């Protein structure tokens, strides 16, 4: 009787089937051993997961690496009372929004330009992308020199056309935005590249159909390229937000958070508190950064991925 | 004619546009790099002017020698350190992530959702600095090269696993089945059959991650402090005192540490593009 039931079962489709036959004893034999995860799991948990969980506890302590004293939420209270630290918090948000916004807009425009029929396309693509691969510290030091208020090349060039350039990195009002500008200069190549990949993958037929229907350049861009490069936009937004919120190297190379603390971000606060030996406070900074990143990136990626493209 | 060419299908316009694009690309992107090269060749006094001029006298070789010799050949040590760090951590990442990505794609289990969640967390969550130092210290790995290598592997794994998982999906399962019928065990199946087929994605991972690790400044700064252990990114601070920055040497140093990524870019342009744009199409 039993064998009859078995034979009457519809065979599972090939892709669902466990590839190898089940061995005797009810245990499935599979060539895809869980042991393959083991080294990855060990390294990842010990050096990433454990510190991440430990940070939640140690952010609530006064900590010297050897002993810790539980002080409740004092570190967080301090973080949001000290003007220097609050400034770091707001700067992080401003920096991330400004840089990722500019990367989306400029990246899309450059991608449309660099997929059109212009002379020197290969050269342009390379030259826009190359800064992505250059050392961030190197770029930071380079622009520190170029943005020098008296001798720098940028203000020199602006002077020629009659504009009195600001003290890019020395003026508290400008410092953060100047760094954001350099960050966009360095990172826009990646956004452009992602958009190019997105645009190139749009089927030609759509464009041809639109053209037959009499759509101009602007309309094809607005109705076809823009909606269909949405996955690229999602990637660019998420990547540059994560990068922007965590950004440290460029800020450290260019201003070290100065003048004063006007261009500090959470990451640079973490480093400064670490150097000063306030390990508990530094870790609290890490927890805040973690919360900020997840609170912004998770809902956003959920929202952006949820909406379907309707052409 | 590609899709986007059809967007701007008026051919007459493109010459003016090209000229504008090329001129602005020169101003925005080429001049800064030319500035690095020119300043690297100047003598100390002229470099201190910070202007964009032709060098009075070329000191390329002399500056090069001075940069290399600075602080007891620190740059040489740093290049050795960076090379060890990059090679070891990228090799580790490739093997471990390929194994994990392979099993993650092939084996359906109730853990898959959780594992995918962990992989994505690795991409998003900023690593907690001081607790990591604390863990390393407990393990006796703080301020050691093996410790930093493991750190780079741990932080880079997520990205690699995603790439490998996507690529393994394109390898037909029939191949696995054939190998198993021929008597291959799990290790043999992976290393003899699957791993060689991953070649193109391995190149992508190697190129992208080695540029990342080579350019990394934060992790060496935190986890491997000390002059003896300097990596190349940290040598940039050799030449910038508060008041007496030696700009010619600084820019020579920037020039030297830009060469490895430049070589990667020239030879592996396509793989870099493939690695960095993965996800753009599928989302």
C-alpha cells in the first residue's frame, strides 16, 4: 500500500530536487556541506558580530579596555548635550544627503552624456571613473592644497574670472560643503558607471518604438530612461548613503573635523574620542552611527525596492 | 547604435557637446592629476608656491630617492606591508567567500534567510571600532599583521559572497551531479569542478578588493598602529608637518601610491566595471 502512495506522488521539478539521492538512515546526503561556511562564520562572527553586540553593552559603560563601569545612558546623554558632538551628528546627516543627492543627479546626467554619441567617449568614461580608484587620503591632501585660500589653484582660477573665492576649508561655513564637493568629485565616477550599466541594459526596442511614436530626446529620457534606470538609482542612493554616513578618510585628510569642530562627523568623533581614551564614549558614537545607518538605509531600501516600475 | 544613442538622436548637436564635455573633463579631472605630476617634479621652493606651472628644473629622480629614503626607508617597508596585507587578505576573501557563496546558492535550507540577512548586515553596519580592538587584544592579534589581515577579510567577505552567489547561480547543477556520480566528494567537487569555473568572477573580486584593501586607511590606522607597521596610505603623513610641508615629496608620494591602482585600472578595466556595477541591473 505504501509503495503505491509513493509512486503516485508527482515527481518534484528538477530545480527543487535535492541533487543527490538520500542515503540510508533518513539523513540526506548533500555535497553542499555546511562545513563550507565554517571558516567564514568563525572570522565573521569573532571579528564582526561579537564586536557589534559588545558595542551595545560597552556604550553604556566607562571603559578602559581592561575594566568597565556601568554608567547607564550617560554616554548618550553626553553625546547629545555637548555641542561639538551634536554638530558631528547633524553634519553626518547633511554630508550624506548632500553627497548622495549630487551623485544621483550628476551620475545620471553624466551617464546619459557618456552613452550618447559624442567624441572621445572612452576617454571621458575613464577620466570620470579613475578618481574612484585613487587613494582617498591622497585625494584629500591634493584638494587641501588646491583649495588653499590664498595660493590655491581653485581660488586662483576663480580670481581670473573675477570671483573672490571663499576660504574653502578655513571658513566654518564652507568647510563641510567643500569636503562634500571633493567627495562627489571622487565618487561620481562610480555612480556614473552604475547608471551606464543600467541605461545600456534598456532594450533598444523601447527607444525605437518611442521614436516611431514621435517622442523627442527629452520625452524618451523622461518616459523610458528615467523609470527604467530605477534599479540603478536604488543602488546609487543606497551605496552612497552608506558611504556618506560612514565617511571618515576624506574629512580626516582635509580638515580633521576643523575649523573647530565645524566639519566633524560621527566617524571622526569616534576616532577623536578613541584617541583621547574615552572608549565608552567612542563606542557610544559607534552605536549611534549604527542606529543612524540602519534607521535610514533599511526603510529606504525597503521602500525603493517595493515600488514596481510601471512603464 | 545603443539604446541611449537613440535618446540623443540628433547628430548635429554632438560636436559642440563633445567639445564642451572634453574641455570640462580636462579642467575638472585632468588638471588635478597633472598638478600632482608637475608638483612631484619640482624643487622644494617652487613646489611651496602651490601653483600650476612648469617646473624650473626637473627633480624627478632626486625627489623619488628622497621619498623612498625618508624616515629610514619607511615607504619601502610600507610597500612591503601593504603588499603582504593585500595579497593575504584578498586570497583569504576569495577562497572563503567562494565556498560560502557556493553553498549558499546551492543548498536550500531554513537557514538561508538568516545567512542572507547576515551577509547584508556586513555591507550596511559600520564596524564597531573599540570593541573590535578589545576582541583582537583578547586574541593577542592587536597590532599584528595577521590580525589586520583577518579584519580586512571579515569586513570584505559580504561583498564577495554576494558576487560569488550570483555567479554560481549561472553554473548548471547538472555539472555538480555529473561530478558526484563520478565519485567526487564535497571538497573535490568544489575545488576541482566549481572553483575553476568561477575564474571571471574571481578576477573581478581580486581586482576590486585589492584596490580597496590597498587604499584602506581606516583599518590600519585603528588596528595596526606604529611606524614599523605602516601601510602606504599612512606614509602620506610623513611629509606634512604643521608648518613645513614638503609639497614636492608629498606629491611624489601620492604619485607613487597611485601607480598600483592605475596599473589595475589599465589592465582590468572591464572586471572593475563588472564588479562595481553588479546589482545595477537587477537591483
